[in-house]
C-alpha cells in the first residue's frame, strides 16, 4: 500500500469511528498528494448534518495528529466566504485538491464544485485603504531592515520575516492570487509570481545565511513599485484599529 492509500485508509477509519453520522469527508494536504512525512498530520474536511455544530478539532488517531474542519451543510457557504475573505482558502483547497473519503449522498461532490467555483473567482481585491496600509507597513519593515546593524542578528532575522510576509501579501494581491502562511506562503508566492516571488524568497535566505539584506529589500521595493512605490510621509490612518 502506498503512502496516499495508507493515509486514506487511516483517515477513513477515523471518520467511521469518530463521526459515524458524517455525510461526507475529504482528505487534504500533503497526505492526499502522497507527500506526507512520518510526522505529518491529517487534514480532513467533514460534512455534518445540520443538527450538529460546525467546529475545528485537533485530535490524535492511530498515533498521528489529525486536524479536522467540520461543517454542517448549512454552514458551508459561510465557511467558504470566511476562507475567501482571509485570502488563504484553507478549507477551499482541501475540497478542491483533496481525496474524497466517503460521499454516500453526493454532498461532497456538490461541495467540491462550490469550492472550485470560489477558487476560480479568486480572493477579494484589496481596497484602496488596504493597499495604502500594506504599502506603508512594508516600507517600514524594509527601511528598518536596511538600517539594522548586521550584528543585531535577532532583530535582522525578525525584520526579514516580516518583510517577506508583507511583500507576499501585496504581491499575491497584485496578481489576484491566493496567499498562504507557514509552508504555504512560499508555495502560493511562487505560484502567483515565479520570478519576483523567488527573488523575495532568495533574498530572505540571503539574510538568514549571509546577514545581507540588500537582495530582499531590493525585491520588496520591486513589489512596492507595482502599486505606487514606497509610502512614508503623507500616510494617514484613521482611528487606531
């Protein structure tokens, strides 16, 4: 039995034992693609009857962690809208790319079609206020990264992380592409812009390996130049949110 088949069998046992009333389930993440490591968790989306409660649970099953995204049928549209608003599409991608574990009534197939329609439409565009805020924040981190002394390694590495994160936020938004966090940040970034995305990631690595912020700040400035350039004086934020 290959890695994917093993993960599918394990996830199906989990659903059958813990959620016998489930209307359907999908295995997502690296396990669904046969790329799981011995310590990878199982990402499973579960459809529940409307008499149940939507929630997120992390459990251990067969010695492996499982992260469960449980939604009643009635709650699916709202869950997808939250995923769309976050611009990360976590649950949307599980339904889009995952392996169906059980679908006795066709609910999973219908939910997968809904998810794919939302993903195809893309995340919401940033508002002018959000663009301005993003430009200002990235400019601040970029300037601080340039100014920090190489000897202040903790500060330099922290600033490099925030510079990459904010640049990825703006670059994926510029391309109307989905973003991500953790290991999904570089994957989504390279998918949105293979050239500038790689420049950002290579620049981040150069800071980590050689204490040289120049490539990362140069790539970040390219991102800023896609939408108005760096923003310093003249920025105004209403309220303190």
